[in-house]
C-alpha cells in the first residue's frame, strides 16, 4: 500500500504576502489554461483541498513541487514566482549593450544623429 504524506506548513506572517501572491498566480494560470483544481491534483498526486490551500496562500507550497507545477501550467519558474524574466545572458552588460542603453537616454535629435552615422557605417559594409 502506497501512502503519500503531505507535509503542511502553515504560512507565518513574514511569508504570508509571498505565499498568497504565489497561490494567486497558480490559480490564475490554472484558470487561464481552463484546468480544474482536480485536474491539477491528479497530475501532482495531491488532494484537491491541499491545492485549494496552496492557491489561497494558507499553506506553503513545497519547493519540490515547483518543477511539476510550472510544466503543468506552462509557465517559467520566474513567472510563477512573480519575477521579471531575465533577458539574454546573465552577468554584466557588454560594451555594445551599455552604448545602446546610453543612446536610448539621449534626446531624440541626438539619437537620430547617431542613427545616421550607424546607417552610413552599415551601408559602407554592405558594399564589401
């Protein structure tokens, strides 16, 4: 006989906001995919009431469940955790990325001047 044990850790005041927001994102993603709590529970192997408690933020969602949950919900881990997705590679920005960011902050007239110079350089390389 296989007995599955769910460890329920209630949410304390310090973590309450995080787990309520996490639960809300789980519920929102589930509904967006037209999935019922029961359908998710069958895939996760947990009781429906446990998922209801996770979605309500009343019980901590275990970290070990996150990989399965993001796969079922079609989200990235960053999306599920409410973080901004990382763009490109991690680490310091390249010199080119820094220059482009600097150009973005220039007044529009100066941006056009830089673009004209870039257009000339690109056009001269296209002829080679």
